[in-house]
């Protein structure tokens, strides 16, 4: 009865809970250690995918690891993993083709990209693959095939500004200036305007014979960057072509305010002045151009013509 009043022995009433608590603590410690180890392994995408490849290698894991290696600047290792994955994982072919193109290995890049498109023609990345393929084909000089791919990109995704810009540049390279000007205009309609694109559009318009429209584009370029000598020279040449001599004079003087040593601007200023019958001023401009650049043949020829013209103007008329 006394024992009954005391209850169960201590070992029975208190031992098991203590053992259970100890076991729980050990389990928590074990789980915490495992978690820390896992966190250590997975502390970055690179280490995570390296662990996956080490434990359960598969094409997707090799591809993911390759992208991490590429971002870490370890390109050779990235290529090795992409080569492993490519035969079984089409997405690896796209990444491999892109990487090979960036390295200038264009023929194998084209092979990988074409095979990706054969396998995944309707995938969401097919447009990117076509763009990569067009770039590689252009690099090899197969402009016709490159144009076909880039036209397909624009047809499939007309809203993508980059596709139109790439097509415009390709057309420009083939001297299809009219087509290039159209694509540059469409690009500018949907993308932020930049100085280089405006310059290329203006040159395309000039090449297609629409010099008047080119002048407006070059003026627009100068609104973005007033001190751009390239834009100013393009504008001066376009104004000369259109024989808009008062404007040519004004723009040449504006160019010389920015760069007083611009011999071409001095020569064009002389041409503008001579065309307005201001021969003495023109001679001064041509002489300045020759001083700045003795090798500028146009300026020397223009100077000789202007001097001969002044001489003729000064010959007195004969009296009967």
C-alpha cells in the first residue's frame, strides 16, 4: 500500500520522458546538421547543380550546371557539360549553339541551332534560336539564309524590336537601303530612339535616294546629341547633295564652332559660299581646309576652281 501511495518507481515515472527528450534532442541535432550540410551544398546555384550532377547526373542537370558555370566565367567547363547534355536534351543544343556562336565557332553553332529547331520548332525559345542562327549564318557570309531566318523572326514576333533591328542591319549590309530604312522606321516606332539607330536610318534613306527625309533624321539625331561630329558630317553631306546651300553654310559654321579643326567642314563651308556667289569668302574657307589637311584633295581642287573663277570675274570688259 505504501508503494502504491508513492506511485510508480522513479525510473518508470520520470525515466522514459527523459529518454524521449534526449532522443528528440539528438534527432534535432542530427536534422540540424543535415540541414546545415545541405545548405552548405546548396548555398549557390553552382554548388547545388554540381551536387545534383555528382549524385544523379542527367541532361537537365548538366545543362543547368553549364549555365551556372557560364555565369561564373568558367566557359570551357560549361561547354563540356553542354556537350554531354545536348544529345539527350534539346534545350542544351540551344545553349551550346549560342555559346559556340559567341566563341566564333559558327559552323558547329549552326549545326546545333538547326537541330534544336528541328526538335523544338514550336517551343517558346524557337524565336531566340532563329535569331542566333541568323547571326551565325551572317557571320559565315550566308546572307541569304540569314535574311530568311531573320524575316521569319519578324513574321513570328513583329512586336520584338530587336528582331526588326537585326533585320534592318542585315538589309543595310546587303545595300538594300530601302528595305533597311523601312525596318529602322518600324524599330524606332516601338523602341526607344538612340543616336546610332537614327544615324543608320539616315544613311539608309540617303542610300535609297530619299535625302530630304534623311536630313530630318540627322537633325533628329543632333537633337539627341548636338556635339556628334558623325551626325553633323552626315547632315552636311545630305545638305550638299540636296544643294541646300544656305542651310549647308549654317550647319558647317555650327560644326566648326564645335571643332575648328574639321577640314571637311571648312571645305563644305567653302562650297556653300561659292554656290552663293561669295567667292572671296569661299577661297578663305578652302585655304583654311587645306591648311588643316594638306592631303584633302577636294579642298585643293575647290580652291583652284575658286581662284580661277575670281580671276575671270576680274578681267575687264573690252571696249569696242
